[in-house]
C-alpha cells in the first residue's frame, strides 16, 4: 500500500484510482463502489503457457511461391562506382 492508499480499477468505467486511505472507496468518475463488483472473487483465467508444444510446424505440402529464389539469384550485382580500400585520398 502506498501513502495514497490502495489502488483500484473501477469495474464499471475502467478508471484507475486510489482510495486515499478512506474507509469506503468510490470511483471518482462514476461513483461506483468497488465492493459491488459482480466479478469480485471470480477466478482469473490463467495466462497462456509458452513453450515448444505451442509452436506450430510449417506445412511442407504447401507449394512455394514461384520465382522468389530465382529472381534473387539471377540479378547481377551493380557497381556503384564508390571508393575501395585501394583508392588514394
């Protein structure tokens, strides 16, 4: 708890606020009491697990897009006429 009190998020309008160490907290925007939250005490959904079992393998039976690799290999390198390490200044 901080010097501003306990932090709340209004269940009705999603405004974040502190109770300012007062005995009853109310949302400053809409006046809703956090104790009236219908989802209070409900279990929170577990975060998804990350790992190798969730990694999808690519489909090998899908055809590759035609000409992707051919275009890259057949293009000649262009000489930009720039300086090389052998040029004198």
